[in-house]
C-alpha cells in the first residue's frame, strides 16, 4: 500500500472537512443547557477536538506498525479525557452518550460525504476502515474512562463523610478487618482511638452551624498535620471520631491524641478533645472478633478521660 500517495491525494480533502464537523457538532449540542455551560467554561474544547480530528486524518496514512502504535496512544488519551470529563461533574451518563454520539456521527456523515463526492476507489477502503476503527475505539476508550472515574467517585462518596472528607462509620468495619489482618501478619501493634469533640453543640448554638462545620473541617485537616500520610480516620457521628493507628502502641497513640488536642484548642480555645485508646489483639481471623466490644472499651476510657480532665475541658 502506497500510503504517501494516498495521503497526497486525500489528506487535504479530509482536513478541509473538519470545520464542517465541528460546526454541525456544536450546532447539535448548543441547544442543551449543560453543553452551553460547558462550551462557555471550556473555550478550547472545539480547538482541541479539531486537533484530534487532524491527528486522526494523519493516522489514516501511517504504515501499519505506526498506525497500531497511534491507536494505543489515542485510546489512552481518550481514556484520560473520559476521566477528566467525569471530574468536571457537568454531565450525566446520558449526556456523555449524546456528546460522544454527536462527535462520531457528525464526523462519519461529513467524512463519508466528502469521500463519495470526490472519488471512491478500491484504495480508499483502507481510509474508511481506519476511520471507523479509530472513531469506534476512541469513543469506547473515552466512555470507559468516564465510567471508571464515575464508579471511583461513587465508591468514594459511599465510604466518606461529605463535610470532612473522612471515612464514614459504614466503611470502618471493612477497613479495620484489613488493618488487623495486616497487623497480625507483620506482628506490629495496632491501636484504636475513640475521640469526642467537646463543645461542638455549644459552638453550633452560639455561633451557628457554619462555624461548627469549620471546626469539623479543621479537625480532619489536623489529623494529617500531626501525623503525615495518615488517613485511617472515621467520622462516627456528629462530634465522634475513630482513628486507627497501625504500628502504634497505646502510649504513642496517646501522644498523638495530645498533639491533636493542642492543635484543635489553638484553633478554637473553647474546644478540646476527649479520647480513649485500646490496643487491639493480634489474631489470625479478626473478622470473628466483636469489634464493637473494643469500641466500647475505648468509649469507656474516653469518658473516664473526660471526667478526669473536666477542669481543663472547655465549657
């Protein structure tokens, strides 16, 4: 196959069609409010789409090995683009399908129309075959990237507290089993801490829930501040949190709790923490343990701490 000769004859024709594809695609989508907003906030979208079509037109005339390499690169690019679209939260799945269907069908109509009006001959079949292959695989890769990211975000939403970004109580029970299994295999201690954020209700009553929310958000940020690369934190209720400390003794966990208490008190002098810790047993099958039993021990110790430090706890 003489790809150079084919390119000399057909490439200018195909590139010339791109502007018509973009216009038709834009006209189809601009009647939808979500896409109007997207076009307004993403002014480079059509230029980037034109660049993609141009690169595809060049790929039609590549030698086979280079063409296959281009497909892999294009599909990876489309997958990443699907992720980016999912992260914008502009579109539902139905709207994404409309978008991909429009780009593909507009390109098919205009490309095939241009070829048929110019000259269809046996050698043109390779262009048409590659055109359909590239548009199909790119659309599929884009959709896969979008769905992958959507599923990832949905999973995160199902296991995290929306205000603080911390894990929620539902996820705790799955997570603790994994951490205890890991602790058993490595023979490293694992400690659980139950925390009560003192006076959150008073902050809400006196200053409004917005100030209470600021306090909760600061607490979530403070945990990683006092111990970097640490994310085993769970919001159990309004002012109640649980932290899992892998490879950490009760004594070390108490030290971290004290630093965390200072961080919170420095942020708001009317607030402090009460906490109780329990070193969890290293057992081969932690799923057979009653985890709530250890939470109850930590809870009892937390209330003991609260009573012992009642004079130093903000009122």
